[in-house]
C-alpha cells in the first residue's frame, strides 16, 4: 500500500511538471506571435511613411532632382517671359502666344496697335468718342464749345475734361476681364507642356504621366509670387518605384504692381488734363523713367516706362504702350459775328478783334493755324464766313466767324 502511494505521488508530480511545461510552451508561442505581429505592424508603418515621404519629398527618390529642377526652371522662365511680353505689348498677351486676348490682324495697325520690334504694342490711350454733359468729342464742339473758358463771357479757364480714354487692362482678375494676373497665369499654363520635355527621362527607363498645370499668381509691390500645381507621376519601370510631383513655385523680383499704378496715374492725368505733359522729367520718380517716341505710326506715339530697380534676365523691366493721336483744341473766340462796311479789307487783327490765336494739344504736338479764305480779304459780298482752324497735321479743331456787310 505504501508503494502504491509513493508511485501515485510521483505520477502526480510528473503530470504537474508536464502541465507547467505545456503552459510555458503556449505562453512562449503566444509571445512569439505577438512579437511577429508587432514587427509586421512596425514594418508596415515604416513602409507607409516611406511612401508618404516619397510623395511629399520626391527629390529624395530615384533621379527626381533633375526632373524637379526642370519643372522649376520652366515655371521661372515662363513667369519671366510672360511679364516681359505683356510689358512690351501694352499689358496684353494674345491667344496665339498663350494669353487671353484675340490676335490682331495686320490691317489693324493704327487701330488697335503699333508694330514695335516685331511685336504689337496695344493702345492704352485713345481719343474719346462720346458726348457727356457739356463735353463733346465731335469737332468743332470738342472739347466743349467755349474751351478753355468755363463760359464764353468769362476769363476763367479750366483744362480738365475728357481728352481720351484709358484702355489699360486691369491688374487683377477681380477687376475685370483680360487682367494682367489672368494673362500671366494663362501664358504659363498654355506653354508649360511644351517647356517640360520629359522624353529624355522616359528613355532612361521612366514612365512619366504629366497632367495640365494650374497656376496662380499674386502680384505684389516688389515681387510676383507664382505657384503652379503640376500633377506629374513618375514610375521607375525596373524598380517599380512610384513618385509624384504635385506643385512648384517661384518668385520674380519685379515691381509690377508699383509700375502698373505709376503708369495708370500717368494715363489718367493725360486723358483728364489737356496741358499734362506725359514726357516731362517731373513725372519720373521712384526709379521709373519715361521716354516718348513721337510719330511711331503716323501721328501716334509710343510711351516707354523703364524700371531701373526691376531686372529680368539682367535688363531693366519695360512697360510700353501706344497713344493714339488726338485733336488739338482751339481757344474760343468770343466775337464770332462781325460787321464791316462794303469793300472793307479784312485783316487777321480785324477778324480776331485783338485776340491771339491759341490752342492746346493733348499729345504735345506742334500745331499750325489756318484761316480760310486767306487774309487780307475784301468784303465784296453781303457775307463771308471764315474758318479758323488749328491742326497738328492730321487732326483739326476749328471755329467759324461770320462777317456781315454793313
């Protein structure tokens, strides 16, 4: 009986040890599974983070730096080219160039533009073509019947009125169509595909998909910020790596906003005040210099504004616009009905009653006075009408004085 109990105790102890060993094996196996699972999750997290880094920092993978550099250079070049082009064309870029403005026909020279350095420079100043209150654009009522006197019997003079219309484009898209901002954006987007030639990279073993860019421009006083969203996907055919370029940006150190408002103020003064001299050295300020090229097309002028502080490709930025010729304005002659005896010889002094022939020209042109019929003139008929005309050689203003026989 004692042997049986001893053996029984041994068996029970053995079974207990086996149970403990089994439990330890199960716990160890579970720990092994947990460790494997944790390692898997860690590896998966690293892989996802790596993929995100590739998308957000494409220059870190494959040969992305040359591709990224090409995209950056294209954006910078196109931004500068657009600014130079609109500056040389009176603020406009045509559709054939990648802009928004309808192309001019060659026969439109002198109507919409002046040809300069093989580019079409748009008119930013054109003659007024309306009647408003006392003001008129029609000869001989232009600019008003008693110019420059407020009323015919007064010596009070005024020189502000409507002597033209500004056709300068708006600066920002919120201000109207064909804005400078929109034209820069369109130029970049319309020319980006031809600038980014990725064929050489595809030969090196990359499969590249590039979608159309979407550019936004912010015009500041001292610079122009340009950001372009350019969805480009690059696949390495061998390694199967996949990288995306999402956007790029550049900053152009041109004072476009300042030169825009400087030019706009010049134009507004020129169309409002007939005595304003657009080429006066007094108008030069803030490193903006004005040059006037007279009679660039017939009697039409070119105005060039240079910004010495804004360099593009190493040269000062220029804004060039055309100014269409406008008629001179003859000073009103109050006594426009006179009487002299029959066969009286009428002289210029008789006709003007001591007044001096005077006129103002909104384009600062030299003017000539013509009296028809010529003086002196013998009053050999009941009435003679004299036309006193001022002309710049192309456009004229006049007044008629009637002489009656007593």
